C-alpha cells in the first residue's frame, strides 16, 4: 500500500488545540532555465484560504514510484476538478519526533523532495512542523481543524493504509465517514517486480548495496545532493582531490561507489565516491560524502552538486596506514573507470 511510511500519530497525550504557525511562502524552481516549473512552499498552516484544494498527505521520503503515482493522480484530479494541487508533508518525520535514535535514515532532504514535487507539477506544498501540539490532535480534530478549516480541502488522496491522529486512530474509513465537505480517494498499491514500492523497500535495497533494485523502486538512480564544503585536504595530499559534502544525518547506504555527478557544468561527470565515516583517518567521525571526479580540477567550493550512485564497488574498510589506503583508492578508481567504459 502506498505511503505506509507516512503515518501521523502518537501515544496517549492530553487533548490539545493545534498551534497555528505563521505562513512563510516562497517559490522553488526545478528544471533547466529554459523550462522551469515552480511550487509554492508554505511553512506551517495558513489561515483559511480563498481557494479550495486537492490534497495528498505524507512524508514522501525518496519520492519513489509509489509516491510518483500518487502525485500524478493528484495532478490529474486537480485538473479535472479545477482545484489547486497541494501536498501536506511534515518536518521532522513523525518517527524522528517520537524516537529519534531509532528513526530510519532519510532517503532525501526536504529540498530534494520539494524539487521533485515541482517537477511533478504540484502547485503548493505545506511543510508543517511535527511537534507535540500536532501529535496531541485526535484524528477528528486533525480533520476538522486542519483539513477542513485551515486547508479547505475538496478532494483528498491517501494510501489505503494511511493512519493519522493521536494513537494513530484515524484511517481511511474515518476520513470517509467525516467527508461532508470533501471527497476521499484511496491510492492502490504500486508494485515493482512483485514488491510494493515503499521507502522501506528502497532503504533495504540501498543497505544491501543493490543499487539496481533501488533504482527500479525509485524510477531513477538513487542520489544525494548538497553543497561542496572545505575538508581536511587529505584526498589532495594522496593524489585524489575530492569534493566533500557534509551530511546532517546518517545516510541510507555506505561504501565506495561509481557515481555520476551533476552540477559541474552542462554534462554529468563520472567519478568515484566514498560515503561513510573514514575509519582509516578518523575515529568517531560523522558521515561524509567524498567524490573524486574524473578528469576535473576546478575550485567548486559552495557549489551545489547531485551525486547519483550507480554501482557499489566495495564496503568501507579500515587500513593500517595511508599508503595502503592510497593503493586501494587507485584500485577503486580503476574499477570505477572500467565500470563506465563497459556501461556505455
């Protein structure tokens, strides 16, 4: 069932009214300069809008093919009903709010998701902070205060296993039972090679190093984006200068990979990437994405790049000294070049 990772709910808590947050809207563009699409991003719940909307709800981590089917159906219904298309999503993920230590790795940043929404034709995204006030809302209060009064929904699309509200008591049946001012549609399961497309399935494929299967579930190679930051220059000292992207959270995969890098010119560039904690050079380090771009030597600090993971070469290892690490890097580079040579 689509959006099974998109649950809203909490354990028993005192009844409370939702705290409405101020609106902070801006335009986010996606695509080439010659053909841009934009999405209006609204931080928090707005006051009652003047127009009614078609809405889907969820976290959309990874924006996989199940999510894409939902967004396509949302746009189709919005056009048919002459409504604005909108997504309601949460930051942080509810599971990060309730149990941050055990929450699963994120597949995508908020910016990445917004760019996907824009490219899929969504007109408006409500990014709502998931906090104690929201978590305490009963399912009925969520419907009345948020969906009806604040968002003024006319049509709602959710996965058929969608749950929401305090104790996760709300479900599709309740949404339909309360549907005096709106209609409800359930999105059926999207399967890929017999497996349900879900964020959990993508994470499992990435953790196992099965990038091909992850790409099937996503409809594209798995990618990570970020700005190039200054590092300790060890790669340059070893003869392999890298573009470093600092990660805020634990990634969904680790190891050494053949990659394709976007954002360094009109064409994507091939390279090899290390994603992990660099056990040979540091202890208790935070995860870092380091990319050695083939046949490229330009200053790119501050540039935003997107790294597509195409093929896993090996797991991350700890070496006895830098000489052994350097020899292994040479092997990794050679293997990645061979991969691109045979993949053409």
